[in-house]
C-alpha cells in the first residue's frame, strides 16, 4: 500500500487535500492505515458510501474500513 495506489482509488470520489499512509518508523513499512482528507464533505461521504467494506486493495487481506470523523 503506497500513496500513489491510494490516491488512484480515493481520487475517483473527489479532490484530495491530503493523503497520509501511516508507516513503522523503524522499517518504513505501512501499518495498514491511512488518512485521506478531501476538499469537500460531499466527496468524503461519496468515498465512504462506495468503498466502506466493499473494496479490497492489492496485497491487502481486508476490505477498506472508513470510520467517519
């Protein structure tokens, strides 16, 4: 899971202001968690409606889970 792969998936639902993949400090490997900030709430809600527990990314065993904050 890298920023480019996630950007491709999430940008389908709107303009992204920021995307951060959480990584282990020692190994730089992803921890299976990322934060995506959209420029509009409507885009964020569209991503939730279309991705939450429906889509699996390459090389990831679980479907995307999107908590609403």
